[in-house]
C-alpha cells in the first residue's frame, strides 16, 4: 500500500504513469477470481442521465467523453489519470489507470493520499454503448474490478457501474466495515458527479 503524505496541491500524476514502479505491476485480479476465492463482494450502481431539452445522442456523447477523460470522479475524493489522456488518444486494453485517493483532507487540501493502479481489461465502443472494464494491479489495497458503462436504453441514457472487490491487506481486512462504507459513498459520489458533469457540459459547453 503506497501512501503520499502532504502531496502537492493538484498533483500531476502523468509522470508516475510512465514509471516502471507502476508499469511493471502485474494483475491482482483476473476475471472469475470471485468464484474461486473467499471474501469477494459485488455491487451494482445505476443512474439515468435524463435532462429536459438535449437529445439522447448529445447526452450519450458527453457521458462517453467524461469516461474517456476520467472526469467522472469526485475531485474531493480522488483523481484518476489515464495514460491515454497524456498521449492524446483513446483508451485501449492494457492501458494503465493511475488512482489517487484522498484519505485525509483539510481546508480544501489533501494531507494524505493513497496511490494505486488498475489496467483496462476490456473496452467496448459502439454507437449507443460504451464500456470500460478495469482490473486492479499488485499492491492495490482493494483488489478487484470496476466496470463503467454508458448506454442508450429505451430512449434514455443510463450510467452503470459493476464493482467486484475484497480486502487485499491486513489493514483493509481488519477495517473492512469502514472500508466498505467508504466504497459505497465513493461509488455513489461518482454517480452524482457524472450526472452533474454531463448537465454542466450540455448547458455550458462540451467536455472535449
């Protein structure tokens, strides 16, 4: 478990993505692990992106853009940085996703961050359907996967997440009730951030 004490304000993790310390980490989860081991937890979160006025295609495009740009994470809780963003391209399987979780904040500044990584395990980009599936790498305190999907269903755009996780360190095992509570708050905050972000994109300008 890697901690960053008193991190720089608005830390830029672009350089960290390229460091071998993170690039060389293997997977700590592979599809199906939850069926062969103990302690795994699964959850689904879903929110309809429905706004008066904008066409469904415009709502979908903005939600898709926010997933690609990692602009769906509540900044006061975490920041995600994709290697594809620093290279100016679309994400692809195998790409590294750097995760900085703000564990302790005071007066708008982070005092203690948890650093971890995941990789894109799969990606599906079709008209009216976009999903990114991520899997954690070694050293992640909560091994598992997170799938993020935006889809057009029955004339509406829905944002859905499916999460598989279990404690990966002695600390997270011992504090799992608290960690689990924090995770639920985190995923629910992502839903809210996506809804507010897409609404803002549609009223004040596109997220490009």
